[in-house]
C-alpha cells in the first residue's frame, strides 16, 4: 500500500483519494481511511526528507510531495462533511430509521449518552468517539436521529475531525522520521492509531457501565 500511495504523492489525486475515503468512512466503517491517511503522510515525510538531501548534495530530479498541512485540512474537512451527511440522513430518516436504531442496543445507548453529554455541554464525547471503531458513525447517526441541534453537534464534529486528522498525519510523519518510510514504520504508526481507538472505546463504555450500575436495582437480601 505504501508504494501505491507513494505513486500518487506527486499528484493532486492523493487529496481526492484521501477525501473520498474519509468521507465515506462514516457509512462504511470498514474502509481503512486512517491507514490511508497515515500512509500518505509517511510517503509525504519521506519525500520531504529526499528534497532536503538533494538540496544539500548533487542536483537530482525530485518528485513533489503533498503538503502535510494540506493532508490534515483535507482529511478534517472530509470528516466533517461525512458527519454532516450522516447527521442529515438520520435527521430525515423517518420511522424506518428510528425503528432500526431502536433495534440496536449500541445505537440506542449511544444516542442517550450523546444527548445527555450535549445537554451538559460535554461534547468531548463526539471527539473521543471519532477515534473509536465505528464511533463516528454511531455518534453522527445518533445526533441526527435524536434531532440534536446542528450548533450543538457540528462544532464538536469539527474539533473531532481536526484532532483525528492531525493525530493520523502526525503518526505517519513521525513514524517516517524515526523509522523511515518502511513497512515497519507504517505498521507501528497504524498500531498506534488502533491503540488510540481501543482507548477511546474504553472511555466511551466506562460512563455507560457506571450509569447502568447506578440505575440497577439494589439486591434485597433473603431472610435466612
């Protein structure tokens, strides 16, 4: 994959591929959008190092590389647009979508937690969920299905998109700087992304478990 993405780094198409992957990831969480962003950033960092070496040594033909800042802006913008699309789709989903959400314990629970968090001004849940596997989909659909106001959801979606994009691009860049543009560097960067996702999922589940324990009826001891 590193070689395939590296072949696109000298072309504006790399931004199109990244944007489409991140945009559609909200509907198809199986898409490896995070892996793609990391790989593109790794290839960009490797190309940047090559340019510096060439400038100090003999003149050589150097292929242009994408801007890391442009990658962050591209991935973050696509993330927000995807969230908005899922939010509007769920908002207009009607009775059929409501029934589908009601049948899913995960979506129902996420919808309830999101509503409570936004009511308290705790939209940090939206940011944390962006890193969790399928968390972005659950939160965006839940916000739309529960008819949360756009001004309550979208600003947090923007913060989540920038945070996730910056983290992913940073992993690719520093992985390439420390370990080189190799499969090892890319694999470790991807592993760090998965670790962040697992930690985010844990943070999301802990409040739900605490709430369930608090609302559970106390057991009544039986007479001996």
